């Protein structure tokens, strides 16, 4: 078919499609999934996949890679070069389905039949691709299902009587706003994501009895982490790096920029919302998370949010001053909560449950890898936190890894069951935050962590010393930190359940006592005078009614 279609663009599209099919059949676990939309639209991703093809052990994939190196020699696809010509009519959106929705381009001037046949051939290729993805036209509602793709500008409302299908990366941009009604279901196809840019706003305000659900478009029972991309909210609050660009959006695309000087700015509202099976790999070591917050300010509302089975981090916060309240993160593929770039928000009532065969840290905190002393310094303040891991025999789980100069204030915490260690502080800059008061810990209960549940901290000698000789064990077990090691918080067995967890300690739990006073202020619930995210003995609590824990 490639020989019959003379357009270089058509040849490239056909070869890329053949490559995707062959990679998928090869079932290469290191590649996970080849995202065809990203192959078409992102030259960096395309070049990386082509390079991998040329190095494949599969002879057919290797041959396709060699052809694609020639076809992709200038890294240009679908008329990305400036300036249309008579033989190369402009395409306003390079996405396959949207190209088709415009129809076959009308010949211009003295365009010859050869070029016309090339475009017809390209259309045939595109129809095959569309058949694979089950495409429905842009914004067409069919039997209560409504496909959304491309940019959203202006004012939009997604209603609960329709299932909204994300096809590709959907950007809310250009001072646009998207309102999502309580009870609405949004399903992401492979390679899709919802990105709310710095000049746009999201209002996703569900209800306890009618949560908003972002989930996979795959059939129940077959869903898995990374089925789609997740939700990204970008704002104009301070970050500690110039020209910040969010992960998962190609460099050079201004829609991925975030950060500014407006500490109180708002990215919008997300309340009573679940995000499931998100976090696809955009390209090597660059993955979207369940929920990504970049430069969101203190007027952003993120509360009563669950992120379940994300491929990478559950929630990652890049700078800003956004506050989090009533948060549940379950089964994250990497870290439950990750932060860097100078995040200085508040958190109250957070549960992170690591699954036994997944993940790394419940918390991973950084300041800035390129400059640990960059300002503003990451310095979140957290109260009433429960971190749970089932003492995995498969994964080395830490409750917290704090590194690259991060600060932070951690109070009224329960840490239970981690196979690795309680807290690892890495780097002399991070240790320095303790001496200057930017990194503090108080009122912690730690149970069954480390080897046989009794070691709590790893020894760091010689080459294993990553913090200039700082002794975590001595520090955390000293009077400088009000921490109880080996005290059982009396969580129920259901706290470790993957399908129906109950995170409340029993009524007899010692977590009822010893809490640090809660700060005063509009954000804080000063009545939470206990350790952990849920009051001991609670029969009903803030996690009820709107959360769910499906395994697939």
C-alpha cells in the first residue's frame, strides 16, 4: 500500500501504523504500549520509537525501523512545515480523525491526479486506524456517549446523563472553562488525557452521593494502570524554576507551561472526584500521573479526591501553593504523593495505601534536582496522615523519601507496615533543612516497618551514606521528635484490603492521644486531635460513599 501512495506523509503514517501493530504483537513489556496519536504528533517520541525499532531483535520491526528512519529523516509529519503549497494543502489539526472529519482536501489550482490519489490513499489508511480506535466524530453524542477531542475554548459543561469519552489529549485552553456536573463519568481512551492549561479553569465539583469519575475506556475486568493519561491542572503560582514545562507535554508546546507570581491563583475545583487507571508513558521516563498539579495557587480547591491504580505517581505537585484535603491514594505504581519545584501547600486528612506488588514510596519529596537550594523551597505542611503498606515480599516500600533539599512539616501521622524503612533523608541540603527549621516532624506512630517489622531504619555505611553521615535512627528516636516506634495503632485487618479497605483505627487505638495541636485558620479542622487521617473508632467517616477500589 505504501508504494501506491506517493505522498511522503502517507508513507510515514502507514509505516508508523505497521510499526505500532508489530510492537503490540511483540508484547514488549519494557515498551508497555505504543501510542499512535503521540507517534503522529510528537517528533521526539516518534524518533525514540523508531530508534528502538532499528535495535529490535525482531527482523520485521528492524526492517520497518530502517524504512522509517528514511521516511522520517526531517522529523516532519502532516504538514508541520510552515507555509502550505498547492500540492500540500494545510491541515488545521494533524489528528487522524479530525482530518477525516474535514473531508478529503479540495484540489487547488493545477494539482495533478497523482497528488489527489495520494490523499485518497492516506484517507484509506486513516480509516483503518480509526476502525482500530473505535473513533466517533468530534463532539457527537451516540446513545448517551459523547466523544471529545482537540482543544476546548470558551465555556463547556459536561452533564451526568452522558458518558464523556476522551480521545487524545484534550486541552482546556484560551481562557476556557470546563464545568463537570456531579455524577458525570469520563472515560479515557489509550493515549488520552485532560489538560487544563494555565489560562483555563476546571470546575469538577461532585457530591458524596454522586462523585465525578475519571476512568479507563476499557471494559471492566480488563482495566489496568496506564490505560489513559489522567488529569493535569496548570496555574500561575510560584515555582522555583524558570520556564517550567509540565511532564507529559512536549517541550515547545506552550500549553504545558506553568508557574508565575500569583500565590493565590486558582486552577479551579476538584471535589468528590475519583481518578482511576491513569498515567500512560508518553515517552521513556516521562509519564503522566493520576492527578498532576503544576503551579496551582492557594485558591485552587482539591478535596475529597481519590486516585486509584495510577501507573506512575498518584498525585504529583510541581510547585505552587495548592492545598489538599481529604485525599485517598491507593495502588500507585510509583509514589502515592510526590512533590518538587517549591510546593508550599497545606495537607490535612490524607490516606496512602501501597499495594504489595507495586510502588516505591508513599511520599517522595524534592526541592529541585538541578539546584537543591532553589527558592521558593518545597515546604508543605501536613497534619493527620495515614501511610499503609502490607509489608510486601516483592517490593521495597519506604513510607517517605525526602531529598534534593526539600523541607516540610509532618505532624499527627500513622505509618504502618512498610517493608523497607520509615523515612530516608537524602542529601546534605535536605539535612540542613532540619537545622534551620524548614524540615520538622512531630507526633508520629510507627509500626511494623523494616526487617521483621522491627528495624525501622536502614544502616548507612560508607558507599551507602547518602546524607553526609546523618543518622535517621538516632534523630527520629530522640526527644527532638515526638515519635512512637513499635506502638500498634490497632488498625483493623481491612486497612490492608485492596478491594474494601477501612482505614479507621479501632476505638481502643492509642492514636486517640498524643496529637500536636492543629494550626488555626480557615483551611484547618482544629477538632482533629488524633493521629492519622481518620478518627479512631469511627463507624462512618469522610471516605464513605464516594470512594471505590476496583482491581481491574
